[in-house]
C-alpha cells in the first residue's frame, strides 16, 4: 500500500493548529489500511527560543511553545529546519505561512517537489503585480506546476488547538483533490464543506482581514454594536463585489460559507487584526501614537498581521483600476493605516474615502 506522505510548510499558530488536525487523521489512517502515512514533516522557520532551537523543542515536547503554547500538536509531527528536506518524498503539500513569505518559499521549491504532488494553501493574502493580483494558490500552482486547493474559514488558531467546534471551507478545482483534503482535515469537531470556487474562498479569506481592521477601529473608538454591524455588512459587500469583479467565476454562495460571513464574524470579534487595530486607536487617542509594526511586535509575540499589508495590496489594485470611491470602506481603512486619516474617519467612511484621495 502506497500511502500519501504529507508535508506542512509553515509552523505559526494556525499552521500548528491545522497540523494537529492532520496529525490526528494521519495517525488514525496509518493504524488501519488508510491512505495517509503516520509521520507528517513540518518545515519550521528556525529560531532560538530560550536558548534552544525551536525544531528541537517541537520534536521533544510536541508543542510549538512560541506560536501555539499549551497545545500538543501530536507526536507524529516531525519539525524540520530545512525546507527541501521537509518536502522530500511528500506528495501532499500544505502551505501555511504569512503571505509575504510564500513567494520566496515557492522560488526555493521550484523544480524540487514531486511532480505528482497536490497542494493546499491555508494562507490568507495576495500578491500584487503590474498585471493584477495573484492569489497565493495561483502563486503555488504557477511556480510548482501542481494543483493547489485552498482551506479558508472561521479558524482562530488557539480555539481549534483546543478542539472547539469549528468549520472550514475547501475551495477546489479538481474534485478528487477537494475530497482528499476533506479527509485529511475533517475531524469530529472540525467540519469541512467543499466548494468548487477557489478564488471566491481565497478572496473572502484575504479581504476579511481588511474589514477586521475596521472592526478594531470601531472597538478602539468605543462604538457599539450598530456601528460594528454596519462596518461588517459594508465590508462583506465590498469583499464580495471586489472578488467577483476581479475573478468573474466567483460565486455569491461562497460568501455564505465558513470562508465568508463566518470568518468575517470570527475575525472581527476574536482576531489579531482586530486586536492590533483597537490598540492603534487607543495609542492614537492617548497622544502617544504607535505604528502598526510596533504594535504587532508588542502584542503578537512574533505572530504576523496580514491585514495592513493586504490593505495596501488591495488599495494598489483599486488605484490601478480607478475604483477607490466604489470601495469606500477599504479606501478609508487604507487612509487610516497609512496615517492619512484619523481613526474616527471609519465612522464616516463614505465621505472620508473621498478626502483620502
Ligand atoms: P503566525 O502569524 O502565528 O506566525 C508567523 C510565522 O511566520 C512563524 O511560524 C514564523 O516562524 C514565520 N516566519 C517569520 N519570519 C519568516 C520568514 N522570513 N520566512 C518564513 N517564515 C517566517 O502564523 P500563522 O497564524 O500560522 O499564519 C499563517 C497564515 O494563516 C496567515 O496567512 C494567516 O492569515 C492565516 N490564518 C491564521 C489564523 C490564526 O488564527 N492564526 C487563522 C486562519 C488563517
Ligand atoms: P487574524 O489574523 O486577524 O487573527 O485572523 C485569523 C483568522 O483568519 C481566523 O479565521
């Protein structure tokens, strides 16, 4: 029996929580005649934690003490500091790093992965080139010449690490690959739905990080549920509109899945983008403003914000297309994160968007 060999590329909070789901299924599968091999190799961006290598700590304690402390991710996860070593022999690749690092990783992997491998991306973000945006799944597909599905959803890492009921959406192009990844990730408390809409799921997961910043501004200003709901509703509409405009195959229904409205709700209440945006407003109002980079370092202990970069990436698309005023919430968030507008502008975002031009 030839079993699938799974490799994880990334080892942050979500990568580790997702790896725990995969470790569970690979162990179960290997105990029977299942399709997955037990050991899952995980590429870890090596660093020292308390004077020891993080890979050594993970391999001894089965815990990523820096990025997902307190959670055992499984004794069949094997941490590897060498990227090529991690993917050697693998035919199922799971990408989960902050989006700003994926391009460089793909460059290193070009020509080095099994040509029959299949991939899935859990990364929320996009790259902008002169020709337009490139989603992370497209980046993987183009560079490695392999199929790449996506898994997106309302997936706050720590809660999934703690085995709380959660859902996710897998967007696929090749149905058998979608099914394979559902079997790899789904557990008794992690439900997976399949949608034949990679771009819709991935654009939803990417763009909600910008709306989460807006929700954090609202919280920092001390406004109530009406304002937050107004921002989330408008944000969902801008997400859907932009996704469908750039990728005409995107389906409306995708925005009602976990990757759409559910992820928006989870992130606008419990995510890191929300947290840091709230802190930005409080620092601003105290008269001692702090940059997003400083707040990220102070509040996230090495974890990475995606929303600020994504806001700039989205805005460059809107500028190239001349669509800024048609997306007033995105445009106002971008004005605030770049210091062109005060945080209070979020409460009048329709008129504020015109001022930040
Ligand atoms: P994280 O933010 O917790 O950790 C940052 C990771 O980046 C660490 O593993 C660190 O080692 C690594 N890193 C730092 N510098 C690097 C470099 N130069 N090259 C490569 N790696 C480097 O990571 P995460 O939470 O796993 O996030 C990965 C993706 O998953 C993001 O796109 C995020 O939006 C998405 N996501 C996160 C969550 C969550 O709750 N954390 C949930 C769903 C999706
Ligand atoms: P944050 O990066 O804002 O924590 O969002 C996590 C997430 O994507 C939950 O699904």
